[in-house]
C-alpha cells in the first residue's frame, strides 16, 4: 500500500497503544521504526510499503478477521489461492466456535477447492465437533485420491493446496501413486517439485514415466536436480529441446536416456557428453554436421536412435559403440556395413529407409541379435541364417523372395517366434519355409488381400502361429 495510507492506519491505532507513542513518536516515526528495525515491513519504492514475508500478512490478516468479525470475508475468498494460508491461520488461531464457523462455511460453498481447504484445515482445529470433522472427511473422500486421470488433472488445477492432502511417495500404491503424480504435476507450481521428489524411487514404471513427462511442464534446474537426477532407475526418454534445458541437467544416480531435439546445438551436446555418460540417445533432425565424433568415450551407451541426420557423412563416430538397441533413419547413403560389424553387443536393430549398403554378413560374429525390423526395405537374405538368435523378424513391405535360397536362410532361424512379410510372399513362405517355433505371423496388408485358400494353406504350414496384421500406424 501507499506509505501515506500506512501512516494513516498507524495513526488510528496509536491511541490504543500509548506506550508506543511515548517511546517512538507520531505515526510517521512508528512507520519508520517498523521499516528499519522490526523486520516486518519494507519499502519497495519511495512511496509504498509491503510485508517482508507473506506469512506476516497472512497471520495478521487472519487475526484481524477474527477480531473484527470478518469470517464471512475469509470464506468468500475460498477459491482464491492467495487467501489459502489466511483461512488456515484463522482456523488455527480461532476459538472452537470460530473454527466451526469457518470450516462449516467452507463446506456450504460446495466447491472442490473449498472442500479441500476445509479438509486441510482440520489439522489446525484441535477442538472441533466430531460430526463436523466427519462431514469434512466424507466430502473430501470423493476427491482424494482422484479416481482417474481426468479427475487427477482437475484436482491439480485447484492448485498447490492439494499437495498436503495427496498420499506421499513412500505410502502410495497402485493407481493412487500414478494419479497423485499427475495431480501434482497439473498444479504447475514450484511447490509440486518437492512433492514429486518423494516418488523418485517409486518402483512403478508408469510413475517413473510420469515423472519424466513432468520435465516438459517444469523444465527447471530445480526439477532436474530434485527429481530427474535422483530417480532410481535413472530416467528414460528425457526430452531436451534447448541448450538451456541440457545445461540444467546435473548429476544422476546412473547414466540417463535422452531424446535430443533439433534446437539443441552440436557444441552444447558435445560439452555435455564430454562430462557425463548416457545410457541412451535419440536424435531427431539433429543439426550435428557431418560426423558423430562426440560419441567417442560413451561407454554406457546402450540405446541409439537416429532419425534424419542428413548431414552425417562420416560414420566412424558410430564405430565400436557398446549399443544393444539401435534405430536408424540416417537420411544418407553412406555404407553401413562397417558400422554393423563394430557392434558386438547388438540385440535389436530397426533400419528405416535412408541408409547405405549393408548385408546380413556384416553383423559382428559376437553379436546375438534377437529383433530385426526392416520396414520399407527389400533386403537380400543371404547370410540371414547365421543370426540364429533371432526371435523377431519384420521383413520390409517391399520385400519379395528373390530366390529359393531365401527360404533356406529363413528356415535356419530355429528360435524365430514372430515374422512379418507382405501377403504376396505368403505362398512361397507356406510352401518352402520350415519355422516350427513360429508363434506370430503378421502381414503388411488388409484382410481383403487374403485368398481364403492361401490363408488355409498358411495355417496348415504354421499351425502354432497366430495370424495378424502389422499395425496400420506402423511407420514403414
């Protein structure tokens, strides 16, 4: 408020406190004392004053409401989060009848926020009629914990008030844990960061995923330090959209998994990787120039996805990485064979269009791949039979058998349990391939392309395999 208004209020109050007038002087002198000596007030400008901390304001506001019969004024502001602590302090300071009046008025408002504020105030009401206390609990039980995701988000929009009412990480189980995290994130408040930190070691995978998604809402150094850095297991799929967000990431319990957006610069990423190990990297339209030398020394890198790095010409930076799970859509025609030969730990590989020549002979002899997806490709199957560890193979939409040797290579995969091919390859597959371990056979086409006689023949050849379609949303 204005300094003149503050001095006027003090002038009105001084007659009731004559000792203050005798010790300090008139109202302007008392105001100067409060500003310079009390620690209660400060002057942000020459003509205004304010409380040093909201707590003083809230406490004295609650006291004034009790002394001056302003309880109705309090509860009329129940849906304004700036009045939340004032109302709680009025309950804490009030006499039993005053407490009951405040809490009862909140229930009568019948808004979700007012109900939750009444519930939060119970801890301040040591003396309260048991019937009223039970009425409050009964009203709150329909809101906390939330019943579904929509209810959780609606609860979060009430504001940080809900954080004191939600179950804590060490106590939450099942869907209550996930919905509590969603509600806390929906508040969008900095207070929520401390609450969410309590879930860093929660064992539920969906809770862990929700904490990682929360980074997109907060994106602050505090969230990175108190939540992401303390997660066990370390976070997977942390989306980084800028150099500033990358710089906010500090220490982790173990190497994290990052998804690098196109606005992140090569220099910022190189500096980051020079200091820290990561377990996974996803690049999407990365402006990384023509080589990936900054990946050298990433001894913890197990998952790598490159989606359209068109400038990448020198693939030597990919050589020798300890990767196990790889997805590539490079956007160039550089030879890929030498890279495959340098990955002895490879377990899963997806090759989209946009890569140079390679063959199944190129795989490292130490590699034991279990999954290969080749959407949109038409590979020569020569050498495929040596990959006997394969359990899942999706040949491309365009693949057709070039010779009978293709069926020999396929039949050598004694552990293969899932295979995807185009419908046009089905007749040869049913007639010539022997896959006794096959449990799932998928086609890149719709049901109308299936000739009933062909379907029957395929079913006889692979009696233990369930027939199905490659999902239409699958990117080929």
